[in-house]
């Protein structure tokens, strides 16, 4: 006799406006509990210090998480001047201090070096693996692992406001960007040290915090006193080329066979997705005018 799986077959996306002090996995667990969902995950961690858009995927939407994580992310953040910390934010221990404070003119002059295609060294307190171990585990054990720089695309980094001991910025970056590294390196470039004191994610991929639900709604949802509306699974795939299928083509894709990509064909190896009556059937890659499935959607009851 087959074992009955716990939870209901819930499929779709929910944007949560995560508050400060709550971990990303805590948000996913609470959302899954509230909706009695069988399966859930998120598209990009937010540290407990950070607030803002956390995109939670349910059911078949978890197959589209990589495409959300590949998308651009927008933040607003504040850098406190005069202190470098072990974690590159206000929760770490002090490494260095300085009485210097940059002017708005000096900050503006430093920003072009942090825009475009740059190389960024991740924070020591990060999930990057070093010889099989997480960097943050090594750092908590008293080590300072050396992390290799990574390429990062930064479409925008703009100064929003300047205070006596801090400055606030608007930041847009591609996959793999660390705001804490920007704060650390900008403070170093300005000769005054810097660390993140406030961080809020405004959007991640196609999902905006303006569409987010509050953390405190989940108890009411579980009790049946409130409800939330999930975004469709396909919402995560909106930036990718889409191909509409016949019923026969959908069957072939679900069986793992490629089908012809009609119309404008994306570059060889580019991601794309295929739909039947607007519902996603598979995501895959374009090769030689054909769509080759890599993930197939099965919306079980």
C-alpha cells in the first residue's frame, strides 16, 4: 500500500514581505503550515537582519525557483560608516574603526567602480563552500577563509540620502550579489570602513514586495479567518520565451521528447518554456529549433 503524502497539493507562488528578525526558512515553514501545503521552498535567502520580498514556491512552482534566482534583484540599504565588522553588518564584532566620514561628493565619485560588470568577494559569513565546508561555519570556528572573487553584474547603484554617520543607496544586481560586500568594499574605497545597518529587498526576479503579504497573516489563514491568493506557477517564467503546444506536443514533452519551437527561436541553449492552454507543461532549452525538456510539470490532485 502506497504511503499517503502529508499535506495538500498546493501549486503557485506567494510573495511574503519578510520582517526583520525572521529567517527565510522560518517564513517558508510558516507559509507551508498556513496553507497545509505538501511542498514549499524559497527563491533566494534573506538574512534575519533584512526585510522585504521573499518569493515562496509551492508544489510544482519549486521547479521554477532557479529561473527566479537568475533574475535581477532590487534593494535599498544603509551603510554605517566608521566600522568594519566580521559579518559586514551591524551584528558582527568590530574589526576596524575610523573617525573619517565621506561627503556626498566623495561617495558619488566612488560609485562608478561598483557599477557594470565587477568582481566581488563574498562575505566571510556566507554559504560559499571552501574545501567542502560552508564559509560561515569556518568563520564561526574562528577561521577567516579566503574566498575567490566572483563576477557580478550591477545595472544600478545610486546614492539616495546622506546622514552624519551613514548613507542609503538603491541597488540592482544580478545573481550572486552580496549587499554586505558592497558596503564593505565601498567603505574601504572611501577610507572610512562600512557595514550594513539596514537592508530591504524590493524585488526578486518578476516578484515585487508591493505584491507581498505580511508575515502575521499566516495564523489567520491557518484558522480559516483569512485567505491569500497564489500567483500562478507560470509567473516565474514570464521573462523567458514561451511556446504554445498542441495536446499531442504536450504529451510528447511530458514523455521527455523534444518538440519543434515554432515562431521566434531563442539562441541555442537558451532557457524557454512550453504551455498548453496557458498552463506550463515543461521548461527546457532551445536546441536546433527544438525545445528539449529539462523539467516537466505534473499538477497532481
